[in-house]
């Protein structure tokens, strides 16, 4: 959480009807806000402040949770935005880490949408992952 919220203050005038000492109806006559409430500000996603990079193999997986331009990484915090560059063609894609993995020597698993090539699907690609950059189409696309 980036900023905690602050409760507001409101004065409410009511009319209460009592019968035999018990409240039977309550009617609001007016409401006046004395101090506005301030909503909490939550930061969703995180910038990789270390600006580190890794080079290695990436793979794709079609059962990625949430869909979209997402990825799995063994230790980066969920919500971290990462730019992945295909070393074979120089194309980049920006993804959000929302799952754990990969296991077996790869550095990142990309969702199907992030790893969609124009030619028949290759199971792996040599990539470099770094901190966030500009969002683009996919690792296999050429322009």
C-alpha cells in the first residue's frame, strides 16, 4: 500500500420515534460532511528496481493463470513488470509476473499470448529478461 486511507467525519441529524420507551422508527433529517474521507492508494505491480537482467531459455505454457501478457518466474515478486527480449530476432514483449516457475533450467515461462510466433510454435527461445520497457506484441513477431 502506497498511502493509507483517512476516515472522514459526517454529522447526521435523525428523528427517532419512541413508543413505550423503545425506538420504533428512525428517520434521517440531514447529513453534513465535515471532513472528506481520503481513499487509500494501492500500487498494483512493481517496477524491478534492481534493473537486473537474466539470459537463458524461455518457454510458453497455454495454461497460464489470468491470460494476457503474463509470465511465471521462480523468485520475482508477483506484479513485477519484466521486458523479455528474443535474442534471435530482437523482438520484445512486456509481461507481468503472476505465477511461479519455470522448473528445469529455464529462466521464464511466458503465456501463450506473450510467446505467439508467426511460424509454427517452437517450444523454447533464447531470451534476456530485464526491467520494464515499452509493451509490444510478442516474441515471434517481426515488423
